[in-house]
C-alpha cells in the first residue's frame, strides 16, 4: 500500500474509498484559474511550462482531488503535425481543415519539438505536486482528433465533414489516422518518461459512428497507443464517450480502466465489461449546476452500493466539468466521496 489512494486503486489494492478526480478539473469552475485567465490567454497558459504546471495543480490545492491531470489540449497533436490552430471565443479553429483531401495528407509532417513544452511542464508538476497526488497524462484518441482536424472546429457537433470523409475516402482517412496514431504513441510514451503515473486516452466522439465501424476501423489504432503506453508499465484509462453497448468490446487487453459516461448505469456496465478491467465515472456533471446540495447528496448516495462492492472503480464525472458547474458543488462532491461510509471490509 502506498500513500496514494489513486495509484493503489489502479494497482488492484483495496482501499477504504474510491479515489476522486474530474475531467476538465484544471480550469472552468475554479476562481483561481479564472483569475489567471484575466492575465493570460488559454494558449499562453498551456504553452508556458510554469503556468501549465500551476494550473494543473490548482484543483489539487483548491478541491482536494486525488489526482492531477496535465493542463493541455487534445489538439496539440494536429498542431505538431503542422496544422495551424487558433483558440477563439467560439472554441478551437484550424486555418486549413482537412475537408479538401487533395494534397492535405502529404502536408501532415510531425514536428516533435512542438511537444517539448508539455514535457517541461510535467517535470515541474512532478517536482511540485504533493507526494500522495497521482499525475495523469493524456492525449486525444485518433478518431476524435481526426474529427477536429477534418471539421476544422467544434461548432458542428455532428462532425458531418469528418464522417463523410471517413466513408467516402477510406484510404485518405486511414492515412490521416495513421499519422495521428504514430505521433500520439511518441507523445504518450514520452510523457511516461517524464513521470506520469497513469495515462488517459480521450475518445470524446466514439458515439458518432456505428459500433461495428468503430470496432473495425478505429479500435485497432486505440490498441496500438494503449499497448505502447502499457509496455512502459504505466496503467491506461480509455474513455470512449458515447459508445453505449459497444463498451462490451473494451476489455483488459485494451486498457486497465474504462471511463464511463452517464447514459448507462454502472451496475449494467459492470456486467457488460471484462471483469478484469476497472471502471471510472459515471456521475452526470450537469448535476453540479443545481442549487440544492441536498438533491446533490441524494444523487451521490446512489453510488454507495456500487462503490461498496467494486473496489476497482474511480469516482469521476461522465464527461468534463463545464463553466456552469458550481465550484462549491464540486468541492462538496470531493468532500462527500472522502467522508462517505463506503462499507468496504
């Protein structure tokens, strides 16, 4: 047993409660983060190692979560492949999205130097973080990254251009996915060399295509990334948001833990998944915007039975925190998880 409840849980050691952290916890709801945003742009915070490290550790100090996740963005991979990315009030926008297939794939040339600021930030975080706090590295999964690269922005949540390219030009789509995967493997494995304790692969748009298509055409790329990370003895969490019943295809050969959104009950998901694989999630983050904490507590209590029986479960939301979530509610949840009676023997 270590002094980290998060790392112990990942290693299969039974602890008195589930660990707790949140996706998108480094920002969004934190007043300390919003104060930094008054002085610095998102891109500046992300690309300045000292600032990225500071933001990464804010939720550890402000909320008391058990793990810190690197403050960065999944679109750093397209940037390192030569695409020009701008962060605007309407979200990230690429100057030249890959909608027009002619000559686009050949222009994707990896420049690993554009990832160096992340590794420098990880070194600072590792040095400054509390010993009991686990450090999570991450990147976007190939299909989600592909969707943004083709669409050019996040305004069209159906990513219709990306889906059209996937079906109409499968060879081109494959070439793009290959380039994303190759650089993602380098990026992920280099993060392990800079001290991350666990790696999370974000597939935010797994539900955009039929499960059979995802399993046949996308999952092999996921397996290549997770296998490369696990070869470094770093555990992997894979979060395939929206995959629904397709979660049955995600097993311990792919990841140590699977992140679960809020569409299915954890009890049902547990029966559908490989019992060797742990679970993370699936609290609905939208509940964190409510005004009445008594209602919030009742929602939390629904997890007590599952958490008492399942020691390989990490408490988290089924997607990232959003600006309308109350920081008081988020802190309430962390304290509740830490102090609830989980009835673990």
